[in-house]
C-alpha cells in the first residue's frame, strides 16, 4: 500500500464531528467486560507469591505444603517456564531480552525487587489460594540493595547482575556494574560551541519514578486444553503482542494461542507487556483448569512497571540575540530490575524541538532494586523535557527574552537536523507556540504568590502494522473490525473514518476489536499510532469495498465499472452513462448481495509509514501557599498539533489527560521507599495522583496542520501532550517563588523548603 | 482456613455480651471503612464481627441539656446533613466532612474514626477542642470519658475488652462561640491529614477570648490537646500577636515523625500555620450573630 495518500479535498461530513462513542453506554452502565469480568466453568483462582525483599538470592523454594492443601490444583515456579537465550532482539529503542523477561515474570536465581514474583498457585477459591501462598517456603539469602540511580552507579554498589558489562562503551569495561548501557548522540562540535557561547546555563535535576495510574489492575483468564490449544482473555494494549510474548514465554507455538481483547481500563503504556497472562496460562497447563488472575492495587504498584526516575544534567549555550548554539544533556535513568528504561527516547527527543547546530545527548540505563520500568505516555521524554525545558526557561530569563519568543526563535522546522540523523520533515511546531502567544491568558496579569510557566515538547509518534476488515451487511450496516485495542475512543474515530469514506452515517458503522484469530496482525495500541496507522488500514479497506460496490452497480446497470463513481454513499453512473440510472445506495447494493457476487468484505493490512511527530506547547499558572508550599494550578492551556482531529472531543480528552498526568507527576506522585528497600505507598491513598478538585479546567488548543501522509491528515495525539507538562508546572512554580526548582515531585515540603531557603538567603 | 462469624444485635446489651464473650479477636463493625480495608489487606482477621448499626441508641442524634448527643454509629453524612447540629458545631463538621468521599461518609462513623485510633483522624481534634465526652458501655456497665482520653497511641485505645464507645456528647455552647478545623493535605481531598488543627473558642461581649481549646492531629502518636496554645488566645482579642503566639505554641507542642506523608520539619512548621488559620475561622464564626 502507498505510504503517501493525498488528503481528501472535499468537505467532510463525519470527520470533525462529535458523535457518541460505541463503547460509551456499556462502560457507563457497567456492562462492559474488562479483564477481570471473564469466567469459565471449572475455573480456578490464581495468586502470586511475591518477594518481601528488594534483593535476595533464592536458595530453595518448597511448595509441598501448598501443593498438599485441599483445593489447590497447581503450584508453579520458574521451573515451569522454559529458559531463554541471553540476547537483545528487535529494534534498539524497544529491544527485548527474553532471558530477562522470563525472570521478571517469575524470579529464578534471585529476587530483584520487593514484589518480584517467586511462585504462584491455582486453587478453587481465592481464600484457599491465599492460604496456599502462606504455605510456600522460600529460603532467601538477603543481599544488600540499591534504590537510587546515582547510588546504583557507584563502583561499590550492590550488583543486581554480577556479570553485567556496560554496553555501548569502547573498549568494554573490564568490571561489571549496574549500568546496562551507555548511549550517545552527537551533532556538530559542542566543545567549540560552548567556548564561543555568550551565556551558558547548566543545572542538574532529579525526578522520582511515577506510575501510569491506570484504574484497572492487570487481570486475565487463561485456559490450556489437553490438545495444546490455549485461549487467553486479557486487558492489554495489544492482544497480538500479548499472544506473541506469552507463547514465547511458555515455549508454545503462536498458532496454538488465541487471545481475546477485553475492554481496557487504562494502560498509558503500562499494558504493552504481559505480567499475569504467562502465569495464568502456565497454571492452567499444569492444573488442566481455566485459571483467572486479578492483581490487587498493591501488586500493580509493586510489580508492574512505573516510569523511570532519573538524575540529569543539562547545559545550553546561547548567543545574546537569543539563538541557542549548543546543548548537552546527560540523562541517567532507573531501568528498575531489568535493563530497558526508555533513556534512548529521552536522549533523542530532549532537544528535538529546537534547531541547535551542536548537540550531545548521553544516556545511561541503570538497573536498581525496583520493579522494571514500563512504557508511560511518550516513554522517557517528559523526563528529559523537564530538564531541558527548565534550562531553556532559565536561558530565556538570562538573556531577557519572553520564554515563548525564545522558543519560537529556536524552533525546529522542516529541514532542521535531528540528533539521531534524519532531518525534520513536518510543520506544526511553530504554530503551537504562536497559538499560545495569541492566547489572552498568556498576557493576563498575575497576583502575589502566582507564577506562569511555559514549555514545549516533541514526541516521535508511531505507525507500523495494522489490519482492518470491513464487512457490508445485507441491510446496509457495516462492520469495521480491527486488531487494535481501544484505549481512548479509537473505535469511534475508526468508525468515523469508515463512515466518511463510504459516505454513510456514523451510526450505520459498528466497529469492533477482533481477537487474534479473527483479523490480521495489529501491533500495540501505543505510540499514538492507532488512529493514524489502523485508520489507514480502515480507509484502504473501505476503498476496496467501494471498488466492489461500484462493480456490482455496474453489473446491475450492465455498464463498465469505470463508468460508475462512488459519491455520497451511492454508486452513480458516470461518463457516457451519466444520469441514465438512479443512484444505488450502499444499502440498495447490499440488499442484492447474494445475486451480485456474494459477501461484500475487504480486509487490508498495512505497515504504515509517513508518520508525523507530535508537538505541544503549554502554559500553566500556579499559586503557591507561602506558608505550606502547596501548589494550586490555576490555569493550564495546552496547544498541540494534532494534524486533523477526527473526533475533537476525544482529542481534547487526550490532551487534558496528558496534562493531568503531567501535573500529578510534577507535584505529588512518587514511589517512596523505606530504608529496607520496601515501597511504602503502594496504593492510591499515599501515591497521590491528582483528584478532580486538584486540577483546573485544562484548556486545549487544537492546532491542525494536516499530515499529508494520512487520508484525513491525522497525526498521533496521545502522547506529545504530557511531554511539556512537567516543565510547564515546574517553570511556573519557580517563577512564583523566585527560586529554581530542580527536583520532582514538587511536594509541599520541598517547595516550602525552597521558599524558606530563599527567605534565609 | 479461619471461619468468621458475623452478628448484628439489636441491643447494646447483646452487643456487649457478644464482644466480651468472644474467643479470639472480636471487632465492632460500624461503617467498616477502616476495618474492611484492614481485613482485605490481611492485617486483621477477626473471628467475630459485631455489627452495631442496628442498635437504635448508637444511630440517633438527640438534643440533650441544650447540647447534642449523637450515636457512635451515626454515618458521617447524617451529621453533615443535620442542620441544627452543623450550625451549632461547624468545626466538628469541618473535620467530619474531610473523612473520605461523600460515598465513604455515607458509611463511615465518628465512633469508628475515633476508635480506629489513627493519629490523623480528622474528626478527633475538633471533638477534643469542643470538649466532647464519649459514653462507653462494657461488661461492667456505663462510664463517660473526655474524647482525649480514649486514644492512647496508633491503633491503641483505653477501652477494656468488651467495651465500646456508644455516643458523643457535645455540651451546650455559650454565646459568641466558634470552632473550626483545618488540615493540611497535599491533595485537596481524598487524602490523610499531614497536620490537623481544631480550635474552639468563646468570646465575651467585649470580644475578648474567655475560653479556648486547641487540639492538633497527626503531629504525635495521638491527637494532642495543647493548653499552651489555648492560653495564647485566652484574655486576648485574638489579634495578630496572639495568633503568632498560638502558632508558636502549637509548633512547640508537636512531636511528629518523618513518614511518607510528611517530614518532621514540615509538620512542626505547618502545625502552627493550621492552628492559626483554624483560630481565625473560629473567631469569625464566634463573631457571627447567633
């Protein structure tokens, strides 16, 4: 299929409107079925035993007493999963190592964080399963642990992997360390450019790990039949990926595993990978019964990847006229117990918004005794953007320029090189900045204890593999099936694009998410790719259907198919036959299905290229209580280039969601460990995501600079919005209190301490 | 597997007989908003649950000698929605309103909030500041106790085996009285107090403070009645200087810990701020015509 589709010229009837989403009523009436809502006859409950220690060698596991408990049908450990070769496979940015992955699903030699799975049971009730877990005896040799990234990098730090040699350093170090990998990107000559810069600003920053905070805990139901056929019902961001990884982890053929997509109660990247599915399926294989596992919230916090914490230093050099001439960033990321933090994204996107001729980005992927990090909304990028946009803010102040003007002066445009090689090719960055400059709130006066902060952010977005099938039913209704999990209203946006393309009403289109045996491969609903890539598949499938419908009309009229056009949902005679016949609607042709050739179906699979990146600029007003350090966000305005908003309400929702998560990340969210390396706030009471009353109305500005590579101009919209949010809030707080904040979260004790230090100074 | 027994007696006598006669751990169940969570987390496994919500004297709000007596199992929302009580004791209601969400308050009770014995309980400092007295019934009969004598430390009370708190008595208020409770939380709601301060004061006709009680929450092992802080107000017009002395006395009385909710340094400092803000609100309320 072509990667360069021309945008439709004609006026759109459905795209850009705001119809009700097809999954809305079941969700608000409680009828939607999420991961925990599936059951089968004879089903058992699976429960997972987790390590109480952040770091320990497993000397032995004795499961005999648990096995003997009446009602227990299976007990499993890592011995029930096959070993894997130690190798990193796949593209570097998202490389996977199954040796590590199977150990993260179920610990082998060592436990590497509190909450690390050690064994699991399947029993006829949840309480028996709980009782059985207490009967499993694990003999641990407790080892020293390390939580903080800087401490983990010290030469004398406890090692998670005694033979881990840092990748990406030539020559390779001769001693093992917790640094899994070093990466570096460079353009130009940073040293020379710093020497020539008029002003240099350099500051170090720290951020805490944060959880995605999805409402639905991981949950699944699995059955493994005696003939080797297996089925899994799971809530995930990609049931095809869950299928592939689960099959691999169990040592079975992909063809023997069918995965059904449950409704998903939030993912934000955290549900790109399996946690409970391989365990439930292994227990089912062992017990011969279907097995259901539903995580508790505590398990979600302790065992399912947060976004990484970091320690960073950013330095930029500017000319007096406001031109950024050089930038350098060192980004040290906590990978958690398994290598693979998104530090590479952080390095790549950090300076991507700007046209800077000399740049160096250095990243370190560092293991420590915390749960393995997982993707979270533009993985890695909000963290590096926080440091970069803070320093950009300081540089603007240093040379006395308005922070938006300063960004505009330095903004990347088509032709600007990126630090990783290719040049930028899309417009849309400039427009988000200009949108905020024109916003009346940007020049509104501030009162005492109030501050305003701005920030910009870049995110790649993604395309890739998607499949869609379009079925025309005999009454003229249309089914649109895709393999893309719906996290955010994508069934609505895909149905809208189908309705627009076919020329029929939105409510005649029923979109579904099909299981892995019912549609071609669809990659994760991640990377802001679904409306873009799956949208292309849907539109292409609709075009195939239109070709089919035109051929049938030609057959009915006994004319050539080329003399039939498709317009406003009808086949019309054209060319020499123009006006000779009454138009035939989709419904009319569908009614003649069986006499014009049988079922009307098209399925299209794509590997969509032509991705346009996401770009957002935001400003935020805050008020700080000078006596308590509490920050109230008064106003938040987010401008994002969305290409074209298919369903503007859901695009606005994405932007508001990204900003809300960014505000939480900036102000209060953090993993708090005690000195024994145990997480003390594994619940929503003390892991403080903002509640509704903590947030202002988040105003959105949809900047629409269409992507020429998508039939309707779509650019992914799910992630770019969170990239600037942390820095926008931090810049606002720093502005309000007159002191630069350099650590997230900016919880009240930290802000109060900063204010008091200022008073003392 | 341990079996759990559930009983819902209709009289206090039956409840006391069950609780005092139990083998193993017995728990009184009111709203269950703390107990059920602790049971689910596996931190308590009671052998007997005695549901006290079916006992009339524990679920009523009545006027008594110009004051109010409300049952320990009255849901918080019933208190919040009781207009006369809310008007008489707005500071107590400040605290009650902060116990969880509206849905949680539909179940949660002030008796449970007290007997759960968390140092951060939001209804406790304003009740202590109000001079409230609890009625206690046990195998040896009835007794009364000031609220401040019930909790002895985190999760610990002075109640004997088989004893339960049945009611709260709030005395008749002199004219020109006002009370208030302020707490600090990082979030605007759905949070646990990092510091709480309840202030109750009475002015004379000339606007001079004649009585005051100040109680701090979440800054020690239990809610602290701070007479030194009250003394800073008594005999003054609750002016800026008096408020400053109040804040200093409140901060000086704190003996907090560092934990996931706040640091010692922060709690000590903010205790003074909350006490001052609560006193200012109590003063405003006392000056209202009533």
